[in-house]
C-alpha cells in the first residue's frame, strides 16, 4: 500500500474507531507525510492554556482531514496562517528572541541543522526541514517542561499510533528523547514497537554526554536512531554523526529539489 493511503488510513482509523479518545491523543504530526524520515520528539514545549495548543495539537487531525496532503491550502486560526504541512513557514535558523526576528525554538534549530547535514545544504538558513521530514511526538500532551508533563497519552500512542502501518512505513526513524521508552536487557520497547534489534551505542566525538543508539531490522530496510532530546546541550558532532548514519544507510529516496533550500 502506498504511503499516502497508509496516512489516510491512519487518520480514518483515529476518527472512526477512537471517537471517545481526546483529540490531543490523536495528534498526527507536521511536515511531509510522504517523506522517508520520521523524527519522534518527547512532547511539544507549549502550554495548554495558549491558543497555539488548540490549532497546533488539539485540531491537528482536523487540519489534516481538511487539507489535501498535496495542496497548498491554509488552515486559518485567529488571523494566523497555520498549515500542518509547513507550520510557521518563513522562520529562519536563529533563536526566537520574542521580538519578531522570525527565529524558532532551540529544538527546531537542531532539527534544521540535522536536516542540513543529511541533505548537504550547509549554507541554508531557512527552517525548511518539514519539506522532507515528518515530525511527531511520543507524548501528545504538551508541556513547557518534561518534568511537569502529563504522560497519560503515551500508552495509547505506543499501542495505536507508533505501531500503525503508516508510522511503521518510515525507513528512517530518529527518536529524540529516550526517556519515554522502557529500555532494559529484559525489555526493550524500541525493539518491540519497531521490530528492530539494538546493534550499537556510540558517543559522538567520543563525548560520553552525546550518546546515540543504532537499531536495525533483519533485512536492513529500517534504521532507528535514538538519542537524548534534541533541544539544549546538543553538539554539532552528534547531529553530524546521526546525519552520516542516515546517509550511509541509503534508505532515504526522497531528496530536496534545488529550489528547496
């Protein structure tokens, strides 16, 4: 089944078979749903009392239903243009200082730097990783700080979302935030959910504070890389080494066109 059909199947399943589940639990994600690379973060660092929560998280699945994935239609909310295909288009590779400088969050800066390393666009200063990456979260309930996060959605998402045929169709998955998965010698949820086996732990640049773990399936058609949350205290070495592993895997078939950045 084609990826587009798997994506629509997931949305239909969430809408029709889980009607009693909170809409925020059914958060799908943002970016290109037909891409080869999936990034799974911990949770969005926003507050549930903000309007941003409503149109970015709670209304996410509705936005996808209303938006043909090939169209450039916009979802309007309180005068702001929001599109799950390409949220906050126009941001630049600079920290948001809340003074209208078109910057972004530290996490998205690291996602963009990783994207630039993967696709060899070192001079790019535009936040455009959504064009060839899909982004979602383990925990669909946002929180400014992980320590205060409501984690009740996680089990539902592990059971119904991460195991879906759509999520399983990604050949490359980066899990940014290992803390929400049980990983022991006797039980490894990453292996179980993604049907892969842990192969190696590495420390980027030899720095013990910059670890990442590699997992492969039996026929080498799926690579799972998990590491700490890609927000603060992340080295360029870590991003470069993850990008190198992805490039070396030769699992990414979709590459940006020259006009994409």
